[in-house]
């Protein structure tokens, strides 16, 4: 019985065979895995794969280790580092696979991916020549926070209550203003993107962002997108919000791939 599984990091489409030489520039990949190598899926399409030990990544062991959030975060970082390494080639289109996409053998991996070539071609057509950018818009900590009014010695009770009411109304207005600026930013940035997608806040988040979104932007449109980011960031600041840009990244949020298990 095999003691390893075939792990798939991503798919790479480019006219030339990708380089996977083992050197300081190439990420080592997952802990315990062999060095990333190529599996040919079809013309100009390769899977970046590695052998992983079942004693670490087999179903019986994986289920327990998934409860260790620090371990999962380390695995996710190793996975993403490998994907992003191959995405740096300007001539490549990269389809990131989900974390823990594994097959019982290389042959099973190749057969499965070749059987899904039509689906994969549609994904590649959508993301080819584009990159993902992340935009997160949050309220400034002071935005919408009501000041605590102390009652002046000369003020009547009615005047004090009226002042408190005005503060609450101003705080609510500030929250609305920030939210409206965030929505406008999302709408304007979406016009420059091939696709846009909102991301749901984590369960139990006490202060979710006003906007947390991913944008798939053509490489040729990136300068205009970044210029629009600067404009919208300035407008958000005036409205009491902060716009945070990340990227460019592989198109993590714009591919739909279901991993196979061992």
C-alpha cells in the first residue's frame, strides 16, 4: 500500500515548460513534501505537484491536525508561496488549487485533471492575462464614536439631553457617510475589473469591514485600477474610512476547483 499521496498546488498554463529546478528561489513547498515537480496535463498545461506522506496528510491524521489553526496557517502559507512563485511568470496563467487537494497517485491526478479539461479551459480563459487585487475598507476607530458629553453647570437637563441626542445623530451620520463612501469605491473599482467578488467576514467578527472584496483586473488595466484606488482612498479618508489595497495575487477568488482526496 502506498505511503504517499500526490498533492497538487496549482495548474500552470504557458507556452514553455515551467522551470522547477531546486534552488533558493523555488519554495520548498509543504512540510514533509518532496520538491515541487511538473505533471503534464495537456498542451501548454502542467500541474505543480509533490508527494506528501500519508502519516502527516492522510485522512486519519489530517482530520485531527485541522484543529490546530497555527499548523493550518503554516500549511496555507507554504501552499500559497508555491502558487505565487509560479504566478510571477508574466507569460503564465495560474489556477490555484484548494488547500489539501490530493490524489492517491500521480496517474489518478493526471486522469482527473485531463477529464476536466473543458472546465479548466473555461477557468483559464476567464483569468488569463489578469491578476487578483484585494480591497478592504474599514471605518477609522474614531469614526461614528459619540463623544461623552458632561453636563455644564449652567445647562438645564433639557439642554443636556438635546446635546446628547445631537452627538448620537452625528455619530450615526458619520457611520452612514463612511459606508456610502465604501460602497461607491466598490462600484467604481468594479467598473475597471473583469470580475469583482465580495468576501464574507469571518463568523463572529465584531467589527466587520465596510467592504472586503477581490477584483480580477487585466494586467493592461492595472495602472488605471491603481490610480482609481488612490482617488477612492482619498474619498474614503474624507468620509472617515480607510482603504487598504493588497496584491497582485493569483486569482484565488475567481477559480472554482474541487480537490480530490486520497
